[in-house]
């Protein structure tokens, strides 16, 4: 089966994928939105993470997150958005590793988001399932 001949997705899988993707989109909109003003809590918590308490840096991170999220939410660019969000999560994981945060609650949070992100996309996009078939 080629990517252009992907089997249609079931209604249950489609809606599960939409819900999972919606959770990621809502979380990332919140994450990006609090970095744009930026709120005091954002700049205050950046210092212990090894980032400067610079509002411009917070805004830049917010814009990167929001643009990546918009690309993920739009079906034509969802794979590109998923790749960019995966890189964004990788930066968060590296930051948490560097400061020796608790493993399962803090450091691996980006991994959990990445699994939900790709799982949601896999369930709602038949082209991705054709590209990465888990069963035949």
C-alpha cells in the first residue's frame, strides 16, 4: 500500500486522535500564551532552569511554541508541526536533565507529550499510518 492509497481511518480512531491532538494543542497554546506578555512567573522560573530572566527570550520561546503548534493543528502541515514540537520538547527535556530535575514527573514530561502528540497524529492521519504501519 502506498501513502496515497492509505486505508481510511475508523471513526473511533479519528476522534481519539483528534482528542489527543486537541489536548496537545490546548496545552501548547497555554504554554505559549503565558510566555508572550511574559508573565512574572515565567521569567522568575527561567533562572533556576539556566535561562536568563529576559522577557524577550520568553517571548521567543512562546512564539516558537505557538508557530509549531499552529503547524501541527493544520492538517496539511501537521507532520512538520509534530517534528518541530518534538524538537521543542527535546529542548525542554535537555533543560530538565541539565538541572537534575525529578525523572518521571519533570524530565520525562516532554516524552509523555511527544507520545500523545505523535499518537494523536498517527490515529487521525491515514498517510502517517501508511508510512509507519504497525500491522499488516
